[in-house]
C-alpha cells in the first residue's frame, strides 16, 4: 500500500522528534511551496521554526511564529493529515507562557528555562 502523504511529511516527523527543527522547515517548505494555501502545513512549519528560534535565544521570533502557528492550526482541529492537533495546540500554549518578555536571551538563559517538549506522531482520527 502506498503512502497517503508526501514523503517529506513523514520525514518531518522523524526530524522533529530528533530535534532537527531547521531541517523540519526545509522538508515542509518543499510541500508548502506547491500548495501555499495549505495553512496546516504552514502552521506545522512555523512550530518547528519557533522552537529553533527559541533554542537560539531569539525570543521575539519564537513568540511571533508560535502565535501565527496557533492561528493557522486552529481551523484544522482536532485532526488533520492524521495528526492530532490538540497536543500541538497545548504545546504552543505552554511555550508561549514560558517565553520571557525580552526580545533575545543568551544561550545560557535558554538552557535555564523549563521549556515544554513534544513528540509528534501520526494517528488515525478516533471515530
């Protein structure tokens, strides 16, 4: 049986769960470029990039991307492309609460924050 989604979508989950957030951006961007109306993919892409920015101390960029990802993903709740979005939305909420007010922080300060984590897995919608 063939795969239901583009190969890059599956690779996105592998790289996301390995913490390779910059690579996640590249993978989903390949799909999103051909379907720019797909705000679901754009939202997932922005979650990965928001984490990447956080890890590098760019709090302003992280906050902006988490906020836009939240908005993009809302209409697709609770499931889209076999992904349960409820844990993703909860993760975004937690991340936004943890982010400090500063625009930038040092890498040492990044390490001191108790930033939430999430693993992403495809699952069928429960009927």
